[in-house]
């Protein structure tokens, strides 16, 4: 009987501590978060298809971008897009839509980091004076991703067509153990 109660208690404890959490970060504090997002923006811009932009070579192009909020991160993505359009496709960017032969409307749907844990951990947030998110990892997979996503309308003014949604994810993952975290992947680029 005592063994059954102990086993039931351990199974309940395991069930309560085996969980998955997900957190979206709205700030880019720290080098890893900054590198994840900027590398994902770079990867996103490399996906621009020749078929949609090669016709802009030597033409005047106006780019208007949209996001849920104006931010320095959106400005960074805009600059990276402008550079890709100028260098790879030879577009002549202009600051006024009336001067443009082509218009590109960009809609960013994600420019952020995403953090999630999956596995077994013991929460410590109930202990007075301890951060509510504090925990001891038993065995967890910790994922930290930079995600950039957008779609656009491109083409001759008045006849623009919507692209598919493009997404780039750059990740760094780790295995969380009680006393050590072991990196599984790294943000480093060649």
C-alpha cells in the first residue's frame, strides 16, 4: 500500500512538472536575441524570388512597409530589403510613390524571438522571494528562435499581386539538465 501511494505521488509530481512553455520576447536584450532576429531577417530577404523582382531591374521602385508597430527592428528589416532590391535586382528606389514605375507593399507578420521549453522541470515560483518563472530543469529541450515573416504585393502600379508568405527561422537549442545546460545548436554563421 505504501509503495502504491509513493508511486502515485511520484507520477502526480511528474505529471505536474512535465510541461511545455512558450514565451514571445518583445525586446532584444542580449546578443543572442539580436543575432537570432537579424540573421532570420537576412535569411528572409535571400528568399525573394527572381520571378517577382527581376522585372524591377533599372526601374524606379517605391517600397512601403507595414507592421503592427513602428520599431527600430522594422526599420532594420526595411533597410535590409532595400539593400537586396538595389544590389540583387538593380531596382532604383525612390521616396515618393508618384515617381515610381513599380510599387512594393510589404507586410511583416513577425519580427521577433520565440522561446520555448519542453520537458520535465520543477517549478520554484511558489517559494517566497524567488522569481515566479524560476525552475530546476530535470530534462528539458530549450528552444530559442528568431523568426521573421512577411508577404508582399509587387508588380506594376495598380496590378500588384500578393506573394506567398515567406518565413525564416534561426534557432539555437539546448538540453537543460539539473546542473548544466548543454548547447545542441548554435547561432554562429559561416
